[in-house]
């Protein structure tokens, strides 16, 4: 099992490839709360999630270029949380640059902030896995990152995952 992760200041989107199936889960914190409180909501959720799944490897999207110092601090903190929890559970992780994973799955574009790339990712993921649900941008990216990890480690397996998609909707209890 491998997981691709796209993090934001209020969620951790996860694309999970296990055997011949693809799953997606997005762990959310309450958007209206200050960042420290959102962090305190996400930390136990992600810890329990990762502890239950015990993936072989986690692929994490590195922070893209942004102009806002606050955004860099927040994203760095969330990625630090993800990396720390991986280390606590002895789960290896790989940091992957935005353009590297997109190029690795065959997407082309003009730059990391290009709307075309987001739309291309959605189209690619939807066509590859036969997804009919409308997902968040972060989930499309997380699935793309997981696909990158699969191609990087087992390039002949992508066809076996095609069409076997499940999206988890619900609540993960931290207690």
C-alpha cells in the first residue's frame, strides 16, 4: 500500500493505492478555527489514520512556490506534522515536487500555478480510474501523487488499478 498526500492549512488529502484498488480520503479540520486549533484537530486524525493503514511508503507533495510568508509557515507546519507522524510509525516518506509528480504521470503545463495543470490533473485522474464523483482539487492531486508513486515503484501495475475506485465519506473517530 502507498499513499499520496496533498496538504493544505485545513485538510490532508490522501490517495491510497492498495493492491488493485484506489481509495481517497480527505481529513478535515474546522476551517473557521485559528490555525493552531486546526493543527490540533488534524494531528490526532492523521495519526490514527496512518496507524491503522500502515502503508509501505507515503509520497508527500512539497510546498509549491508561494509569495505569502504565512502560507509557507502554515504548509511547512502541516508537512512537518505529516513527516513526524510517518517517522513515529516507522513509515518511510518521499517528498516530491509539484512539477515532478505531474511530469512523472505525463502531464504538461506552463507552471505550478497554471489552471491548465489543475484541470489536466482532474481529467487524467478521472479518465485513468473511471471516477464519477466530483472531488476536491486536493484529492485529485493526492490521487495523482499516489499514481506517481505507483509508476515510480511498480510501473506495470497502473493498469490493474484502473476502474477500481472508492471514496470514503464519513468521520474518523480519534478516541
